[in-house]
C-alpha cells in the first residue's frame, strides 16, 4: 500500500456550517437598518444610489466571470452585492448615475477581479472605489444634502447652509469641526449623531444606532469578532480624549469622534473583511489600533475631515506582515527549551 501523509493545520478543526453565501448575505442584512434610516432621512435619492451601486456591481462581476470563463452564477454568492451595497452606503445621496457606474467598475473590476476575484484582493474593494471617487470627483463626493425636514434651516452647526436650484447642502459634523471648531463646537448635538435623521453625511454613516444594531447581530452570530472594532474604537477614544484635554477649544471630545463620520461602518463592516484583515487575534488588535491611530491623525491634522477609509486601506497593506508575525503557538505544542549554558553546540 502506498504510504500517505497528512498535514495538520492549526486547531480547531470543526466546521460550523458557514459559507461564503451565508456570511455575505448576513452582513448585507445587518446593514439594512442603516440603509432604512438613510432612505427616511434623504428620500428616494439614497435608495437610488444604493440600488444602482449594488445592481451594477453584481452585473459587472457576472460579465467579468464570463470573460474569464468562470461560472457567472458565482456573481450571486453575495460578495458582489455586498461590495455594491457598501459602496453605495459610503456615497452621498444625490450622486449622479455616471459616477456610480465608475465606482462600481473600480470596485469590482479594478480592485477585485484583476487580482483574481474573491479571496485574492489585497484591498477592500468598496473602500478602494470610494477613495478613487473622492480623488477623481472631490466636489461631487463632498456635496452633502441635508436630511428631510432641514431644508429651511439657514445654518448647521454654526455654518451657513448652501442652496442651489438642485439641492440644499451643508457640511458634515466632522467637516464643521475641522474648518470652524470654535463656532461649531457649541452646536454639537449627540442625539443627532446617534439617531442620524438630522445629520448630513454619507448614506450609511449617519445613524450610529442603526449601525450598532447591525454590528450586534454580526457579533452575536460570530460572523465578526470583537478584536478589530474594539481596538479601533478604543484607540480613537483615547486619542480623542488626549487631544481634547490638551486643547478643548480646538479638538472635539472623544464621544463626538466615536459617533461622527464613518467610524462605526468602517470599524464593524469594512475593517473586519475576511479577505483583507488579519487572521490571528493579536494581528487583529494591532490592525485595529493602526486603523484608529491613522483615522485620528487624518481627522485632526490631515487634509480631509474623515480618515477611516484611508486608514483601513493603509492597514490592509500591512495585513500580510501582521499575519506572518502574529501566528499563535499551535494547540498542544510548546516552544523548544533554550539550550543550557555550555551546551549550545551539543554534548561532546
């Protein structure tokens, strides 16, 4: 009989029944509360952006799979739909259809299929596309419609509201603090940041409550672990607290930094991406700390009011290194004993 050898990997070796389809659609469902709040706040324009982005990403993935002579039905496994949904959630309501088409192409073709498809992309596809669009179309990507019910206000957080023939727009809370901290700081309403119905911003970032509900579902189902989001949020809170203590007139308090902007959607739904995040617990914690640190550096001293997208992509690049140097000791094994003095070369 031919001898056979077996390679035993790291424990545990139990399959919990998870699949790509189940995981992707679970994350998709966890984002529905945030999408629902956005539709309530911004109306049908928000729904159009999310639907078009999702449909385009699925269609483009199907075409790409056909061109590469792979099974086109794989585009329905949920990964392309989730990419499109996440991309739509990172965009402002009212964005033109043409820019959404470009974003879907970058997310699916450039950031994913060029590298070999699902499981091979080094960077989060939705965030790659979002950052590309921000650089290519800065004016359109930073034009924020005000939510329903605020069309008649003259100021938001102490800053003038812009009115055109097409829309009523305003700065986001992060932009208001970054540009005019002393004027905007007294007008911070944490209730607005928590519930989101009166907050300008990207479609999916306005309601902290809706995002936390989705995150709780993912944690309960063990689709994500606590390591990355907790490390990210804790780092943001610590740096936000230190800078606020140093100069409270210039820097907002840590609670504001936690609830404002895209921190929650980034920390819970994008930084935890299985493909682009580290595998091991220690690596995840270092990864999360890095994301929190870079986010705050960009928010406080960089050229953009928000830094979570750039921070996640930069730490995506560090994932292979973290995976290499944070491998845990396999269960049941121990490190070899150090040689006793005088025995380094073995017994004579």
